[in-house]
């Protein structure tokens, strides 16, 4: 990756090589401006400079984003950026905690209509991914003289993709109106009807007197979609916490179809992202390219299928001098979980291993369960090794896990803080005073992954 250059007046100049940047810094002809999104220097003895057309090419995506910044002869940036994967789960937890707080009082005044909503507002998880990609583009525009930008966007037919994945005939005409929930009132009823009201694990049905539940098949790998293909009919005896853990009957089951969330995301945000880019940067020519053209270009150049290579094949410039591929992972800047519960530990009398209290619980999740049920694991609790406790973080410490610090002229990373923030634990396991440390870089934003680069 090259080094971005700014003039003494703040004008964006052409990027330079790492070797030349070191020479300029050593001779005090330049000073360090910033480290992100790319290492940038500011010249101290130069106000003007000639620039060439630079193109920003982006392979937009749901989880992975490819970026290639290039001129006619050189490629300056060739990187892949990985988004956060648990944004939807965090929003669901926030909604759950809010509902729990409001249920603690006998009466709370309704407050559902006290927030303004913009027209055609998209879900927060999709808006988060869209704004991340826009902010990434803006950060490069601040330090590099970008004249044009091309984004790969497309519209996907999810029903057509689902039919191809399942090996079924392609939908035509009324097939788009008669989907998997046709003639059913709810998703639950559609799942039971598809499975003939029979448990797909043990084979028992409602005729045997069991209670049926709907189960998310891909929960174990973070796929919690409510699509019919990701739901399964399971009876109450098989739908237990034990079967949800590794080694259980429900762990490792694969959904019958692929995850179509990336296709739905791109179909939803493509024009909203394009409008925002045009409004924010009217001085830059914004273009859209479809994936079919990118695929043809990549195959003609005999390049491997990666997100960074797809970004290189987007746009009109194909420089011969390529940059090395780098991979970055999105990292949260703050840990907003203030309270954390540490479960008690017991000895399991069956195998003598140490297990948590939740693993050896009675399993009474509802009033229909009996204490003599086979779900009751509490009877196997042996000696108590440690008591459960709740830890509440009352203030934010100066050093967070992952921060790069300088201790005795050596660079370390922070693993955590203790003693009310007066001491930190280094990545070597040593505890030192915060007064003896010098902060080099805060953890957060985009983190470089050297193992995948």
C-alpha cells in the first residue's frame, strides 16, 4: 500500500512509495498527518503539485467489501474490509433489554411515538452497513485526489436464486405470488404443514400428544432468518437447551437453502447508497457497474476470485503495477455491556468435570415442565467450586483491550485493566501501572489482519 501525501496548505497530492516517504520524514521535509485509512504525510516545503486522474473502485457487499484505488499506471490501495457480523443480534438484544426494563413497573406511560422517523427509513442493521461503506469512501477522499468512483451494485431475484439452490423449476408468472406460505396464515402453520405436524428429530406427531415448536436450523452459525427453509418442526422433548449445545441433536444441522441476506441487502440499499454518494460528493463522477461485467473482466485477466480482485476489475483503469492485498476487520470502539454475570461452577458427579450452573439446571423453562422431567440436570450437581457473581463496570478506563502502548521503550498490547483502572495487564500477562505507559494507538475502527494479508 502506498503513502498518501498532502501539501503544506492541505491540498491532496499524488501518493508516493514507502521508501520516498521515509526519506522525506527523515530529512524533516514532511510530517506525519494521520494513520487511517492510509498512512498520510504532510509536506512542509511544498504548497502545490501536479495530480493525475485517480479512480476509486469498490466491490460493495453484505459482509466483505473490496477496495481498489488506482491511476493509469499504479494501484495504490488493494484491500478487503470485513464488516461486523453480529449487528442484528445486538439490536435484538437492545430491544429485549428495553422491553424487560419497561415490564419491571406495574404501569409505564406508552412511549412508542416520541421519536421522529424519516421517510422510507431502512432497518438499522442495513443502514449501518451502508454508512460504513460510505464513510470508508469519504475517508479516502480526504487524503487522495480521487476524480471518479465506480461501485458494483446489482438487483437480485431472491426467489429465482432460491429455486436454483434447491434444484427446482424456475419461477414464472403466478409462482412469484404463490410462495412457500401460500394457503397458510402464519409461518408456524406453514412449517407444521410442510412437515406433516411431525417432529423431524424423533418422528413423534401431535397424535402422540407432544407439543410442537419451530426451530431455527442455522442458529449455531449465526443464521437466524425466519424463512421457511430455515425453520424445522421439533417436539418439546427434542427442543431442549442440551440439544442446542455442541454435540446435541440440533447442533450442526444445515438449512435446506443458502443465505440470501446479501442479495436482499444489495437490492434494498443500492439506490439509497448511490443517492447519498452523489449528494455528498458532487465533484466526483459516481458510476455503477453490474457484477456480470466484473466477472467477465476478472476471467479475461485470469485473476483469482477475491473481493479485492473484483474491485480491481471494476472501473476503466487497469494499471500494471499492482499493490499487495491487505485485509482489515471492523472493530468496535466501545464495549457498552456494563453488567456481566459469571455463573457458578459445579462438579458433575457423572464424569467429574467442572461445569457451569446453567449446564446443570433443572430445565424448568415453563409451567408445563415437571421437576421429575428428564431435562432436570440439577440432580447431578456435586461440589460447588465457585459462586456466581455479577460484575458491574461503573466507569470507562483509559486503556481498553487491544490498545497499543509503549512500556520501557517496547511495544505491547493491552489485554485488560484492573485495580479500578490504575493498572493494566499486557499481552505477556504482566501487570504494570498506567502511569508508566504511553499510548501509541487506540483499538477500534479498522484492524489490520496480518495473517490473512
